[in-house]
């Protein structure tokens, strides 16, 4: 089965290379070539294809994410962060880039920079319950229940009818052993 799968990726690589010959300006074809190269663990050609995709379309969020993930799996954290920051400069509202960059910063034990990055995103997109929820969830995933709770509380003030925020806040209250608040908020939901 593994051999068959590899042969399929090799055919895909060949097809994407031909597609690029026909249309050298296709950032999508470069991205797909990079993904196929990653699948067969050929990282230098994958990196080259992904860099070309970004050069062809500096607003191509998926290309930044894929290149950053390629660096990340190779433990190249500096390159990962640089790629994500470059992507954020080009796409200041691309939440996915911010969340991956914050994750990398947390892995590097730079929680303050991660928080600052996320707070900057929340400031840029202040009317988004989705962003507030995602930031709170990010904090919970990184075992920072107090910051998660603060994020959910801010969101509930701004979006008092958002049930997702309330449900997540209940979880955060429980995580910090504030049972009475969790019970009270849970009764409202």
C-alpha cells in the first residue's frame, strides 16, 4: 500500500510540474507541487515550490502556512516564525497565521510574545466573537486558564448572547476552580 501511495504522489508531482510548465504564474500549482513533495519527504524541493508560490502571490495564506509547517516539522523554529511573520505582514487579518505563530512562540517558551501577538489580533478584529473564542481556546490548550477566562469574559461583555463564549467560559471557570461562577453561568446557558 505504501508503494502504491508513493507512486500516486510521484504521478502528482509530475502532473503539477507539467501544469507549472504550461502556466508558470500559477501559485496554486506551486503549492500543490510543494504538498506532493512533502508527502514523499522531499523537503528541499517542497520548500522551493512553496517559496515560489509565495513569490507569485504574497497574499496566499495557505502557502505561508504550509511552508511554516514544513519548517516546524523539521524543528526549524526561527524559519517557522519568520515565515509566519512575513505572512502576517502581507495578510494582517489572517487569523490562522497568528495562531500558528503564537503556538510556535509558546513552544519556544516565549509566552509574553505569544500573548502580545494574540492581543494585537484581537485589537485589529475587535468585533469578532470568533477571534475572541479562538484566542481563549488557544490559552486553554496551552494550560493558561486564567488568560482564557479573561478572554471569554471580555467576549461575553461584548457578545452577551453568544452561547459558545458562555460554554467555553464555564470550562475556564472550572479549570481555575471557580465552581460557583461556573454553576451560575451554566444556569444562564
